[in-house]
């Protein structure tokens, strides 16, 4: 660890943009050449796309390399994108594999050291310092989230508290017992913990702990962050990662909270049109595409994430020169078409968080009426179960929710069902970043 002041590695984090582009260009050239030489799968992939003779001379040349989808990456199962001998591998992680074969990501000792440094850089940018304590909310196992946080904490000399999946009440009590200053996990689970602590009268908002939270594993609306920050009395920071690139540590917010810094000496981020694959105009929203520049073990090049966001090219006021990305709006496959409107769960989340009576979770249920027309039902947890026994207040809340959702979504919900707290499915601290737990589509498929 070399941190001093607000930078962990000031030379790299403040590298002039022209030098950063040179570093990335050389990084792309090297990983592309290694993948061609060491992976017959990747050579065949290039030949199928008619790109076997591509040469990289400038960063713009990366556009000549074909994009790789998750489906195509699964064709490399289990280790056809491995670029080193098995004897050099020290760790493996994998995607969930819930919709097919998992994608394995291998790491050498050097890869693990770089991963720890990236995560340490993220934690440092958020304001964590030696002497802080950090609770990792589950996520250990083949999923890379827990160990990524863990290694990052160790890299900057934090006191790490590893925990198992679930057991929110136990974790809230541990925060009090150990005076834990930082927590990291999925925003929906942290929001649930915050609500639980508030309901138990623990008054963390009046105490000097916890101070900071690192959000990962799923997108979080700003309204969710604001609500959780008020209940816990902390500052919450976003980070973003893909298991295919060893998970957390690819990007993170700094204390300015004006976008996530992309650690561009280790990864290359592009933003493309989801349909054409062409680069989007600077600052416009599109699909995020990633190249793993800092991996010895893996050849992950122009990998389509399916996540929707935009690149913020301007230098952050914090002084870091690495470009930033905005929060994830959603996934291409999270958007659901309802009556001709594309609805993202994050849009509903922003609306629902404006209501004090709303709890920390909701669910969108889509089905068809007898005429075959789409209809939307919203199941909404309340913050206080006593509301459910007051008919007048319940009716008032459902009417206001319905009206506000229609204004934002363009779709009028058929029904708003109010339910007790902690009764709807939620993303646990070991799940992926998708919002599939918040959408149930019951329409008949052709």
C-alpha cells in the first residue's frame, strides 16, 4: 500500500489522459495478440467473424475487433480463453450459470495482486483508511464479490469482518457490538438492514458508526441510496464489476459521488449501440463493453455486459483523470415491454421511494387480461404493517402510487397490492446485479 492523502496511487490515478490512452492502446494490443497466440477458440472466433488479420495501432482500432456476447463466451467453456498453463492458476470464479453454462474466470498470483490493488483503490477513493473496519455481507464462494472486497480491505490494512449469506438481524447486531465503520454488499440487502435497525430503535443515524457503505451486486436508484443513507446515517458509494473480469474493483465512486471512476489502466470501457455495436456519441447512453487489460490468465476482449449506462469523459473535480461511468440504468434484458412501453424496475424504484409509507422492496407482475392486453400489478411492501389495517390510509397510498407510476412509466397499474414488510423476494447479498427478482412476467409466450 502506498496511499497518502486522497489517492492510493496518485501517479496512476492522476495520469494525464494522453498517457492513459497510450497505456490502454498497448494493453489492448498485448492482450489481443496473446489471445490469438494462446487460444485456438479465440483464433477460430476471429476467423468466423472475418477479423483474423486485425492490427491494433491506435485505441480507435479496437472497434475492428469483434464484440463477444455472453452466449459466445459460454462457447469457451470451461477454459478455452485461459491464456496461461493450469499450473499458474491460483483461483477461479464463475458466473451463476442460471441461464446456461457458467463462464469461468481464472486468476494467477499476479492477477490476484492487481485485483486487490483495484479494490483497495476503490475503497480508498470512497474515504476508507487504515484503522477502519469493514463488514463484507456474504458473497463468498464462486461469486467473486466477497473475496474482491476482502482482498481490497487487506490491501489498505482494514479490519475485515467476513459474514455468511442472510442473517440481517445478526449483522445489524454485529455492527453495534464491534462498532463497524464500513459495510459492503447489495443495496437492497443493505437497505433492508437499515430499515431493520431503524425499526429496532438502534439509532445508527446518531452514532459515529457505520460511516460508509459500498454498494455492489445490483443497480441502485439514487432514491434508494438517499433513503438508506438517512436511516443508517452513512454515505453510500457505488461500485461496479463483472465476474468475467474478476468482479468488483473495475469502477467506483469517489467521495464526490459524481460517477464511478473506471480504473482504466486495468480495464477498457466502451459504450456501444446495443443494436449496431457502433460506438455511441460521447456522453450518450448505450451498452457497456469491457476489455480486461490487466489479466495474465484470461483473454476477455470487447465483452458485451448487457448493462446500460454512459461514459462521463470529463475529469472529475477530485483530480482523478480516469473517465467515469454513470450509474447503471438497467440491463438490456431487464426492460419489460408493457402495452408498448419499455419499463425498467429502476424507474418504478425511483417513484416508490418517494413515499414514506413504502417499504424497501416491491415487485412488478405482468400478465394479460381476457382480451390479451397487457396489464401491470404492483406488489409493494409497506414500512409499517399497521398501515394495512387502516383502510382509508391504504386506499390513499395506493391511489397516489398508481397516479405517480402512470406519470413516469406511461402505464397505469391495474392494481397496487400492499403487503407486510420483508415478504417479497429480494436480491440477497450473494445474487447477481440483475433486477429479475423484481419482475414476474406471466404472459403466455409464443
